[in-house]
């Protein structure tokens, strides 16, 4: 009896250790249990369709100012319905342009087409800002003459379980490697100026660095980090792990660069002048508490937290189905009404 009890205790202990070790990989392998099929046709087809202008950074039209650019990417492939951008995504773009008037904000689509009927009206509000440019990029051309050219040609990304998401991961690091500037996710609302920030990222929690808001300039430091990120992505890309190629890249890179494992210890001094902001600056509401953005209950406390941030990440993957009425005072509505007023006010009843 005692032997059975002892054996049971040992077995339970081993199982507990296994759960602790494997939890992070399980969470990355099946994020939100999303296993639907993805359309990636536009990734390797040179479209001849009429549509938005191609991104031409060497031309006078798109000539980039070093370190004065903000980039968003939309990596979905759209069909005959045309390009789509919803109000919340447009809010992110408007907020970036509104709060950073001396920077150029680029929204880069991988799919080339005209805008869908529903999107056309939203885009009009964005193009009222002189510092917003909406462009198309073709991945095969975009990776040429970069460390990722041969890697991309081998087709690892096309075999990914989440190719649209992982294309976004690839493009954020590659874009900053090519041009420098700031990358933002399309579910980030900017609430202060980012114009004076260079070479930075934000911690999602005190363990890991997130990739929803990152900036690398064209200085030696910025080039060193950007190059390290691109090469880490090339070496460690995993199509079966959700977060391995986004936050995983910047976390691993800074762990080496700062010679420490945890984000809490990534001080500016330890990281050779690279800044890792605390969670309160870009991720003030943890993804486990995403509903705080959509609830009136405790909204005063939530707003106190949000008002201290430079930007907020609303965790679209989790929150996209949550409705926000334009006449409500939930924290997300309050923030949107203030920082993307043109887009928000164009919504009839639901944002």
C-alpha cells in the first residue's frame, strides 16, 4: 500500500513538472484554438490588378526620412471583394498619425486591389491626414537583397500553420531592418507622441518582451539590433509555434544583447542604451484581462492605468468579437473617441 502511495506521489510530481515545462509551448502551438485555413495566394503572385500604389521608397513620392516613419502591415490576402480595413484597425492608423504629426505613417498591404465598398469610406478619413500613406508591397520583391531572400524562397513561411500572422512577424523585422523607424500592430492605439523614441521595445510582462510596438533607428545600435532580429528569425523560425517568430525573436535577441533572461532585468544600462519599457507603457492591460477595455465596471481604475501609457494594445485576437457601442463609455470607446475621432465618429452605432 505504501509503495503504491509513493509511486502515485512520484507519478503526480512528474506530471506536474511536465505541465509546468510544456505549458508555454502548448500555449504557443494552439493559440485560441485557431486552426482555420488561410489564403496566401497574394504572397507569391505578382498582381497586375489595379489598386493602391506600390511602395517605392526610392521615389520622391515615398522617400523615407531616416527614423521618422511608422509602419503598419496588413498581411491578409483579399479576393474580389477588395481590400478591407475595419474601423478598429483604421483607429490605430489615425491615432499614430494624429499623435505624431512630424512622422510619416505607412499602412502596407500585401494584397493588391481596390478597397472594398465598406472600407472606402473609412480610408477617406485616414487620407485626410497628410502624413498617412497607404501602399502595396509584394513579398517576393520585398525580401530581395536581404538576409531573408534565400530563406523566403525555400517556402518555410508557406508551410506555417498561421502564415498571415507569421508574415506579419517577418515583415515587421524586415521593414525595420530595411528602413528603420517604428512598427505598430493594427490593434495598438497611440495615446502620446512617439517622435522622440529610438531603439526600444516594450515588455508584455516582467518575463517577456512583446513585438506589438518596436522601434529601431538607423544608428549603429539600431542596425545591430535589427540585424540580430532578422538573423534570429531566419535561424529559429517555427511555423508550428504562434509566438516564436514575433515576440520570441525580440525576446531572444535582447536576452543575448542584454545578457539577462528576464525583461524585468533589461535596463537601459545593461542593454547598451536600448530601452525596454515596462508593461504599463504599451501593454497596460494584460491579455488575460482584455475585457477591462470593454467593461464599464471598474472603468475609472482602468482609465487611470491607460492614461499613463504611451499606447494601448487591445488584443484583437481575443477581443475582436466584443462590440463597442459608439455612445458607450467603456475604456476602449473613451480612448478611441479621443485619439481616433474621425474614424470613431464615422461609425454609426458600433465601433
